[in-house]
C-alpha cells in the first residue's frame, strides 16, 4: 500500500491515535446527536477524516482489511486528527462540506470502475 506507517511508534503517535478514536467514536457522534446533524455515525466521521488525510477514498491508499488509522503515517494521522478537530469546532456546516468532498471522491472512484 502507498502509505507505510512509521517504523517506530512514538508516544506522540499513540496520542494522535487515541485522539482520532476519541473524536470519531465519541465526541463527534455526541455533538452530532445533540445538534441534530445529518452526519451522525462514528464510521461516517472516520470515513471523512481518513479520506481527507489520504486526499481521496482511503481504501485506494490503505489496506481495507486492517485498521486504517494504524496504517497512516504520523503526518497523515495528524491530518485526520486535525480534520476531526475542525469538524468538532466548526460544526455541522463544516461536516457537511467535508462530507460532500468525501462523497465526490467516492463517486469519482465508482465512475472509474
């Protein structure tokens, strides 16, 4: 696959992984449900963050059989976390914008197959 993980995981990397999971599994779904956002499920937030970290449909860049966030380089993991933070801070309008881009990448992928 295109994106090799760092050979030695640092404490920083583990903190980034924990924050990614906290954002996508807990904080964003909680914010979505309390704010009645259209995007609400944890796997949707994961898809959006991973697609933006990869610059396209994440499973074109990573092995779908393995946990995607563990395969990301530290730099791309940081992008995924930053995307999650942005969605949490900026709210539904930003989530909708980032979701539309993610879905466009996936539609393009489908059209090419």
